[in-house]
C-alpha cells in the first residue's frame, strides 16, 4: 500500500503492522472515519473490523456513518458489544446469527478479500454515506 | 635443429555480438576458424554474457531460430566477417504485442530483430494494421520507437524471458498511466506511456499480471470519483495527458440484518 494510493484515496495510514491494518478515510467536508482491521488467525478467520474516530476511540451509535446500505450497523454486535460492520469479509458479519451460513471460506480466496481489498470495499461504502 | 612447422594462421573476422547488456552490439575480433565455444569464452572473458555457474549461454545467428552448436566452427554456421549474432541465456523469448485492445504472443529466439517481430505482428493483427504507419515500442514507453535492427534479446533480462511490446502508429497520441491498487502500483514508480486510443482494460490487465493479482473480477477503475468504462479508450473516457487509475473491488453489500 504505497504513498501514491494513500494520496489519491485520501487515506491516512495509522498502522500497517500485521495483524493490524489501521487506516483513516479523509475527504474534504467529511469527518474522518478510522477503520482498523485486526486479522488474528488470518486467513483461517476474516478480520475483525473496528470503527474508530481519528483519535482511536470506538464509535458509538450516533457517530456511525449514515446511509451505508446496512454495512455500518449502529446496533451492538453480540460478541464485541459495539457497532459493527455487516459485510462479507468482516468477522462480525460471519459470526452474526443472520449470516453464519455465509462462510468466510467462500470469500477468502477471491480478489478483493485480502486486507487491502476489504479496506477498499469499506472506503467505497463510506464515500457513499452522508457527509 | 627443431622441426620447423608452418601454421596457416586464419584471418581474424569481426562480429557484431548482441547481448542482454544493451541494444548496441559489441565488436569482437576472432579467428575465422574459431568454434562457437571459443567465441562464447571470448565474450565471457570480455565481461559479456556472463551467466551464473552452470547456466548455459547460447548463441544464435541474427534472425535464425536454431541455436548454434558449441562444438562447431563459426563458418560451419555461416558466420562470417561483419555478421550479427546474439548471445543470451534465454533459449526463447516469449513476445507479447499489444495493438488496440488485442494481444498476440509468439516465441522467438533472442536474435530476432525488431523488424522481424514487427513484420510478424503486422500480419498477425490483420488488415486493420497499416504497416507503413506502425512501429514497435516497449510496452509503456511510447516515447522511443525501437530500432528495427535491435535484437529482442537486448531488451530481456535472463531471469525473465518475456518481452511486452506495443504496436502503434508512429504519431500516436499518447497518455501517461499508472494503476494504483492496495497490492502495489504499476509501474512501481512514474507512469507508462501508452496510446491514448488504447482501451483502458489493456493496462489494467497488464497491471494485474505484473502485481500478481489473480482475481480482479468485478473490480472498478476510477479516476477521482469518476468510474471508467474499461471497454473504452482513454480518449473516449475523456482522459488525456496523465492519469492515476484507482483500481480495486467495489463497495461491499450490507447484510439484511
């Protein structure tokens, strides 16, 4: 993940030290969203996705980006007790009672489901959210 | 008194020896009755075509597809004064030529000239190519037309016996392109110069290959916030001069929950 890509996308790289990829999404007129992928047991398990503010605090319900097409959930996940990402590729999705039948094994070898790909998918979601 | 022996010393000949170390051939002087083996050793002594231990160096006459046998004399292969030969570690060079949105490939000996490859490419791409208007370039470098006399082996490092070329109009309008992904950028630094009328997908496919991206199915290519139609050219996408293409998966869909 080079400086050119970070510059073009407006990504701020906080950490890229396996198993953590921590990136802030920035754009003019937008509140930064920081997304931290924690990929313990990669890639037997998908990464856990944490939604943070720029200071690294977990986002609470009202601060979760709106109109994400059900990707950024304001409800708390039963395992983490926090708002979560409900999208294939996120550990919280595959462990959610509604999606336990949608196995990570079906995704993990596909293009776009490495850590950079999952981060990219979330960035596209964020760009479509309300400013 | 020791016996006097007369030795018919053969005249030296000069050969233009092409290698992977640059387009310009080296001028080597050697006895006309020397063997191929002796010539290779002569070259290696001069610091050219030095391989790893155990690696075989092979010699070809220009535009000949069959390699010279090491034990035979140069003249037995028809090699004479002023001839051009090629010395390389690649036995074959797999050449990929892009024209418009199509790619053709064929393997040649490293001694094949750009002229020979261009003639093949013009025929392979068919009647849409106007021979007099086309030239070969290194893919991604539309600024410098390749010399018709250069050997393809001169553009290929021995560790990677492939060559990407582009067949384009001599006066083709060009555009500088870089493809950016989370797995890296292609080219790693700077930009490739490609024909502006080339379809966007050609460079995306090339970047995927170079970056080792096995699956880009469904990926989206964007410049700024504008999604490109990869089945159209840069010009038809309204692009010119220089672009950085952001290439990656689309946004993920949310669960129903």
